[in-house]
């Protein structure tokens, strides 16, 4: 597999990891409003989301700095995408 395709796959992995992390955070915030014990929900969600992301970065990076940085770029891009999508759904508009 060529280096270019490897980096494309790593970028996609970063996007997926970011989507899981920030999408899970958005879901947690929405569910916590109706929960009787929101602190436990937030804590468990944090542990699960962080565990998934750390494992994903570990296996995606494979000890190479370039892969790690490209994965991080995808993760940040996913944050921007999830923020934009959830802002539109909630009816908030940037001024």
C-alpha cells in the first residue's frame, strides 16, 4: 500500500474517531437533561469515549508521528463538523 493511501486511511480513521467522541459527547449532553443521575452518565460516557479514542490513536498511529498528526487532523476536522451539524439542528446561528 502506498504512503498516500495509508495517510488517507489514517485521516478517515481520525474523522471516525472524532465523530465517535464528539457525537457521543453531544448525545450525552442531550440525554443528561432527562437523566436522574447526570454525573454518572457524564463520567461513564467520558471513560468510554476516551478509551475508544486512545485505542484508535494507538492502533492508527503505530508509533509514527506523521500518522498520529494526520489522525489528529481528522479528529479536529470531525470536531468542527459535529459542532456545525449540532448547531444547525439546535437552531443556533453564529452572529
